[in-house]
C-alpha cells in the first residue's frame, strides 16, 4: 500500500475522531469557542513541531506569503469549527458532520467555474451523488419536523381543562 493510502486512512480516522470529540464536548456543555480555539492552537503547535523536526530550515528562508495565506485560512477553519460546535446543540451529529463533509462540493464547483477545470464522468457522478445526499438530508429533516409537529399536536388537550 502506498503512502498516500496511509495518509488517507489517517485523515479518515482523524476526522471521525474529531466528530466524536466534538459531540463529547457538546455533551459536557463545553464552550464552543474554547473548543475551536484549543483545536486551532493544538493544530498550530503540532504543525510547527512537524515542520521543525522534518524540515529544519532557517528563519531567513520563510516567506511572508506563508503567514499571509495561513492566517486567513486558519481563521476560516476556526470559525467553521466554532459554528459547527454551536450548531451541534440544535441538530444531530450525523447530519451535521455529513453536511460539513459534503461542503467540499463548493470548492469543487468553484474550481470548475473559475478555473475551467475539466470534469470527468467520475467527478460528475460524485457531484450528482453529493446533490442527491443534500436532497435526502433536506427530505429527512422535513419528515422529522412533520413527525415532531404531529406529536406536539396529538399531545394537546382537545378542549380546555380536559386531558386525554
């Protein structure tokens, strides 16, 4: 098995663990901002350690472009984690996590539109599956709301003072 597959598996398990840890944080009523800040600070420290250990370079070789690119992307990642953690309180982890992972379709579509990237049959089929997944998520949520509304309506007394 090539190194690429090992990295893919490690990323898969890391994302899965991150989802579980976010749900644990929600169960213990942790502040979403603290979780996002701790996650980003940990990632920063581990990345710096990784670079220093694997690619020792002098400070003169660092370009100003690196922090100019890294800081806004890190801020976006921190905001996404914070909003995801806050949103967990209002929905299900499975739906939220699936939606986060399906959001990869947005940069894919933008790369097709902006950079005129060619779409193979395989990429088109994946994008269609993403669209189908989003429609099914919407439909499931709609049915869940209808079920909840029926339950609430059935639990309401039929007349004042009378309980069934």
